[in-house]
C-alpha cells in the first residue's frame, strides 16, 4: 500500500485517509475538506472513498474515466445536484453512496448508464420528488435507500423498472399519498420500510404484487384502521410492524392472509382489547409485541381480562423473570408480567372453558418489551 500522504487540510488523524492501495486498487481521500472530486484518481481504480468532504458537484468529465470502478462513496459531502451524465462511463459500478448530502432533485435518467448497480444509497438528502424515470435503467439494483428525505408522494410506476430490488427503505419522509400501483414491478422485494411517515390508510392494492415480501415496517404513521383486505397478497410476510399508529380496534380476519407470519408489533396504539380470533388462523409459534414502557402515555391501555387467552397459551411453559415461552406464543417480559397500575396478571383467573374471572375492575396495561428472544 502506498504510504498515507500528510496534508494540512486533514485535522483528524483517526478519520482522515489519503492513500492508494495499488494491490487492491482502492483510493481513499476521506475527511480532507475537498471541494471537488480529485483529478489524480488512478484510472484503474476499483473502489473510491471520498466520504466526509465538502464536494459540491459531480462534473461529467471527472468520473467518466474510471471505467473499472465498482464502488463509489461520496457520503457526507455537500452535493446539491446530480448533473445529467455525472455517471457516464461507470458501467461497472455496483455500489454508489450519496447519503448525507444536499441533493434536492434527480434529473430523469441520471442513473440509466449504471446497468450493473446493485446498491444505491440516497438517504438523508432533500429529495422531494421521484417519478417513473428517476431510477430507469437500474435493472440489477437490489437495494435502494431513500430514508430521511422530503418525499410526500409515490407516483404510479416509480419503481417499475426495479425487478430485482430486494430492499426499499423509505423511512422518515413525509409520505401521505401512495397510488394503488406505486409498487408494481417490485416482484423480488423482500424488505419494505415505510415507517415514520404520514400514511393514514392502507390501500389493499399496494401489496397485491409483492408476493416475496418478508418484512413490512409501518411504524410511526397515522393508520387508524386495518381490514381483512389490507394485507392481501403478502403470503410470505414474516414481520409486520404496525407500532405507533392510531389503531383502536383490530377485527378478526385482519391477518388471515399472512400464512407465514412470525412477528406482529402493535405497540403504542390506542388498543384496549384484543380478541383471540384475530390470531386464530395464524401459524405458531408467533411473537406478539403489545406494549412498550408502562409509563409511556402512548402505550396501549389494555383491559387485561381481554388478554386471558394469551395467559392460557403462555401457561403451557414456565414463566421466567425475563421471558415466557410456549409452543404458541413467545413473549419477552423484562419482569413478571403484571397489569402495572391495575389488576396484577397473576390475579386473573382463566377458566378452561375460555371464561376469564377477575376480582377487580381497574385494569391497565400488560408490559411487553420490544426485545424478543428467539
């Protein structure tokens, strides 16, 4: 490896790197307060890391000579725009990171020449609009990160060309409008993150074609209702996170299409009761997360008598201080389960016939942590 170069621009020896490894063909110039892409990058380079600089633009002529480059990292710079042709010539690029910049818009076809690209990270920018041309040409893309932007709507066909995409992250945007066919074309998708947005209702058409989806994150939205049509088509879903929404009731049959579900998260909603029939047709074992910290105001305020069926199923195995297990449900409890400020869990008597006999009426919440031991 070529020795690291010393430069007055570098003020942090633990972070700054300025070197080229001719053996691995890796070029590093991180945290050097660079304002533009260096002109001395060897043309035979495979990996380029320019993280943590002050680069503001990507002129088409600078990167075009790096014909063999497979990885380009420009995280935490000050890039505000992507010029048409910025990535011309990078036909072998498989990994591109532009996170933590100031990109507000992406011209149509900006990535169309990146035919081998598999990972594109655009999180923590200022992107407000995407359309059916934004990601055109990325036929081999498997991971797309768009979290922490300003996207408010997902137009139809936005991801139509991404047939190999397996992971799509859209956390922490302002999304309130998703058209019915917005996710069409994502037949390989396994992981969809829509947490911390402004979604108020689920359109059953969203997920109809996502037959391979395994993880769906809808935490921190404004969803007030789900139905037996909400999750149609998600036959392979394993994890469903509906925490921190406005759900007050979940009707039996809501999750009937989830034939392979393993974990359902319902923390921090407005639920007070939970009918056993909601989960009657689901596979076992099943991990249920019902409540967070008992002191949180947004925790579900459970009527513990409605959870008697949970107690019956967990009783099939002993309850330890940290967890109670059963062939039906696995629930991680940080201490002996109780209804906190109301009737203690141990005082609920559950009859074999299914009736629940309670000695008191002031029921509160069942404390279940989000940490699950499998």
